[in-house]
């Protein structure tokens, strides 16, 4: 572990399969672990801004999910390996932590909360499970295309497939391919298949209500009031499936939630 400031440290933990997971811990207080969504990691995504909001009251752990940023990876993948990554972080944090997961990171957060690894509270924002038939068909087709691109070595196409799935127009996707930020997407493109697996594809994609029913920790299921129904509806199902849960809509927010909007909500829930 290397100290970078009086209240900030960076380091690594070793997961159960030997994979090194890189993290930054900021602030002082009870441990909060932020779980990023697709294509994001500590240096590329919202987690640093959310950590800044929470650091006055908590020790906030941001980390690079396996295959991203400075973390390692393994040849074989399953969502259970990512739960083990979180378990290693919780051990480093003292044996207990609260989790805040965003998008597919919300689905991973719920898996971790059900795993009995020391999660005392769990918040998730717009975990993108499917609730409508047309969305399920589109997601299954995307899953097949994504794995085909990976198998054929077309890693550059994988972020484009994801952006198309989430509704970005073709001309904007083409423009993104030419932008300086594109290499940051392709560097973690393989992990898009990990996000899909966390959500239950290729066999599922729906809210895993049986799993959620086993979560004993308090759960906060959030959505944005300005998001489309396909992103908002899962929050209600999650809240209904967990034994001790509440749903909260952040008015005016979209899937790209503002740290300033979600930070105070998380601080209140985790207090």
C-alpha cells in the first residue's frame, strides 16, 4: 500500500483466484465500496466524483474491476470471481462495508450483498435488467454479436455494439470511433462480456428475484426520473424482491447520474 495523501491511499488486494485488484481509498470513516458499470474504472468514470462527495464522512474505496485499469485478470471468468474481488476489498476494509453500484455494477452489488461476505448495506442505481420482451430480444442479439466479435478478434467493434444497444445513433458511434477517447473504450472492451454475465446473459437478463430474496442487508434501489422506463422499471422489481428494501427516484437524473445528486442520498442511506 502506498500513501498519496493524509486521507488517500492506493494499493492492491489479491482475490481468491490470485488476481490483483487495484484500489484507492479516500476519506475517513466507515467503509464504502463503489462498484462501476460497463467500460468504467477509477480513471475513467463517475466513481471519483462520487467518492469526493462521500469522503467527508466515509472511507470510500474505488477500484478497477478485473480486466480494467490497473487490475489484473484471469483466463476464466464468472460473476463469482468478481464477488470474490469485492470480498477481498471488504477484508482490506476491516471485514464489513457498504456497497454502491451503478448500472451493471448495481447488479454485481446485489450479487455481493447476497453472498454473505460482510456487506451491511447495498445501494444500486439503474441495474439494467430487462423487463420488456423487445428489450430482451435486443439484449440477446447484442450478447451473441458481442461474443462473436471477441472470438473473431474484433475488439474495436465491441464498444460500438454496446453504444448501439444503449441507443446512441450510428453517426455518433462513428464519430466516437474517431475520437481520442476511443482507445480507452477498446482497452476494456472484453469486460463488456463480464457485465453481460453479471446480468445473467445469455440465459437470463431478468431481475434475479430468487437471489434478491436472500439478501438480509438493507437495500436502496434507485432510478433517475429522466431515464426511460426500461432503466427505471427494474428498481421497483428489485425493491419488491428484497426483504428489506426501498425504492427512490432521483428527479431529473438520467442513467449518467450526477455525483452531486446521488452523493447526499448515499450518505443519508449509509449513515
